[in-house]
């Protein structure tokens, strides 16, 4: 990805923060596949843009799954990263998502489950064990289509595959999510739409939102 494209995907930047749009198919950070990843791309952006020498610091505050699109918050300093991590721990860091799910949902709801990570299959499983990690989300129905529902989801906790797992558990898997039981589709219809959090330095509450850029979302966006 060239520098111009990386600049185009920057939502906000100051001396402390770099907030960017992650496209479908890009890892949040490097893994064993050695595929293209957001963190490496934006380290290179900082290196070239500001003519930095040596190692460039850039902290990944939170992650999105490879095929999830939307907002990712990056920290330009370790101090900033530490404060943002603390905001997440204190539940001051709010995240909202858009998703399309299989089936018709006719009313808003809150889901509370306990999740356990299946390390072998790299997925989360709902359990009845209160010693496992509590997962809480709210969803709001935006519109319904031909046996599909467009939801806005607000997270109270940040568990592995939380949205995908919890919605699948109520028999409404995210469209294109074959790992959690949906039929094969070319795309995963899950988008990190909005973040709200205190600025790590000024403490001012800041908020950013962005609609999906990918063409496959077009028919749903007219409802927003």
C-alpha cells in the first residue's frame, strides 16, 4: 500500500495519536503468515513522512479481525499507549460497530454471556461457567432486509470474537462469518464504526466515526 493510500485512510493524527481506517483483509499486526499488517504499514508511513531514523514506535491499542473493517487507534508514544490501555481497562474507551446478521431481529436487546477461547479452533465459545470471561454488548436494530438485519452494536467488554460469538449464539451469525456458522460469502459484514475515549494527554473526550468504504456495504448504507 503506497503512502498516498495510507494518508487517505488517516481519520485523525496529532503528536500522540494516529487513528486510521483498516480495510478488509489486512491484519492489525504481523502474525505467522507474514501477511500485510496495519502496524507495519503505519510505522513505515511515520518513517517516510517525518524522515525518522532507526526504530519507529507505534503502539496498537486494540485489534480488529483480519476481515473486519473500520477504526483502529494507534499510539505514537509508549506513554500514550499506556494511558489508552488504562482507559480500556476502566471502560472509558467505547466502541460501536455496524454488522449485518442472518435472520430478522425485531427489537433491541442486551446480551450477557460467559466466553471461553478455543485455542485449537481459534474461536470463542459461550459457556455457563461464571469463572470464564463475562461478555456484554447492546445491539440496536437499524433496518431489516430479505432475511437479514442491520445492527448497531455497542460493546461493554472487549472479548475475543465477542460480537461474532454472541450473535451466533442467538442464531443470528454475522453475514459471511463461516467460523460461527454463517453460509459462505466473499465478505464479513462487520465494521468498527465509532470510538469514543478521553484523549490520553488532554483528557478531553474525543469521538470519531466512519462508515464502511467497501463497495459491498453500499446497499445497507442508505439506511444509516
